[in-house]
């Protein structure tokens, strides 16, 4: 109760709940597109972006870290979509080449930085230390993701399941594909302070993956994923102070536990349900 009365802790809980909901909501698209590996690649791409931003500005702030991570992930993500348009190289192949090249740049730049120790918060997250600027970035990017996907839900889903039908109905399929990648990048960047570059993939995949083991309803992937992401993230922040571990890993660990529990005990798709049949 003493922690809950602390304004820093209250801010951390609010940030965790909102970031968890926004990422959990968008995780429905990640699961439907089966693009979890792409999310993993893009999450690691943010590190070299932050490193180059520090090298260029000589300092590590939330704004240049955000800009660097966003720029690097957008270049790699949208670049892989552009390269795959020629149908000669698959998007996964292009993403692998661009992502590893970008990561290599980050590894080369790291020894040149004077703020290497401070990068740990951006690698693994430190949501308890979020400031007003961090909250503004997280809320703004999360709001853009939620509003865009809610307004364009039908054309996005039609593009995912039936791109030819979508094109015949006048849906700008190519634009939707670029938009999805852009929103994916924004979702990743919004979770930087919560779970960091390395662990952000868990927050953007686990919620909807958990829901997919419990129901066949497509809409449940989004709203259910958002609910699990929000409640799981906030609860993990509370538990992290009790058991003495960092909040970022605690969030991903708890979401992983929920996923395993759904796999084991889901009445329709769980491991135990399969044995009963």
C-alpha cells in the first residue's frame, strides 16, 4: 500500500497498463499475420538505432533514443517490404539481411559510446523510472496504434485474409501492408521503457497468442489480448517489487506463465483437453 501511494509507482502502473493494452491489442495482428519472427528481428533493430542516435548527438535522452529506435526499425521493416515487392526475394529473407546488417552496425558503434552503462534501461526496460516525457511518448504512440487499427480494422483484416478480394474491392493493399509494418514499429517503440528492446517481442506476441488458445473469435484476439496485456503488465509491476526482480522481465515472465497455463488448461485447445479426447 505504501508503494501504491508513491507517485512514481502510480505513474509506472499507469504506463504499464496502457502500454500493455496497446501492445496486447496489436498482438492480435501479429498472431494473425504469423509474423512473430519479424517482431523479434525488429525489436533487436532498435538497439543500433539508439546507439547511432547517441553517437550523433553525444547524449542519451528519451527523445533521441525514441527517434533512433523508430528510424532504424522503420528503415529495416519498410525496407524489407519494399525489397520483397519484386517477388525475387521473400520478405523474411530481406528482413533477415537488413536486420543483421543493422545489428552489426550497432555492435560496431557500441565501443565508441560513453553512455554504454545507461543503455541497460533501454535493453531490458525500467518502467519505474519513467518520466513525463516517457509517458507522453508511450501514450502518443499507443494512441496512434489503437485509433488507426480500430478505424481501419475491416480493410486490414480483409488484406490479411484475402488480399486479392481486398484489391478487387478497392482496398489499397500495398498501403495497408506498409501501414501494418509502421504500426508494428510504433508498438515496439512504445514499449521501450516498459520492457526494453530485447524483451519487447514478448509483450507484442504473448497476449493474443494466449487468447488464441482459448477462443476462435477474431475480435477476442484484439480486445482479449489488450486486457491480458494491461492486467498482466500492471500486476507484474506490483509483483516485481514484492519478489525483488526488475519490472521488465517480470512483465514478460508473467505473460509467458499465462501462455503456458492456457496451453495446459484450455478446455478446447489445451494439452490436457487433447488427452481427454
